[in-house]
C-alpha cells in the first residue's frame, strides 16, 4: 500500500476511472447484444438505429481512451457488414 499522499490520491482516481470505463464498456456491449437480437428477429430499422447509437457511443469512448480508435472502427465496421448482409438477404 502506498504511503505518499499523492500516490493514495492516484489510487482513488484510478478506481473511479476504472468504474467509469467498465460502465461505458458494459453499455456498449448491451447495445451490441440488442443489435444482434434485432438482426436475428429481422428488425432492420431497429438494428439501423442501434448501429448509429453504437457508433456514437464508441466514438465517445474513444475520446475518453476506453477503446483505441482502430478497435472502435473495427467494431463498427463489423456490425455494419452484418447489417448490410442481413438487408441483402431480406
């Protein structure tokens, strides 16, 4: 355990940031699950709205260094491809 006052403060700050990051990641994962469910039910309008929300949330998470920019882009690209494939099959 740290003895220096500034180190103790940094530990507290790190705990708070970790909780925020977990919350953001969890929110995005929940949206992705809803997106997959909408695709499974062939509800393309809902899936399209969820994709826009996911894209927005991932970009916000990138700004807060929760995800790397390329990782966020890769996730959006993967989901966009799923949506496109589902819409061409319908």
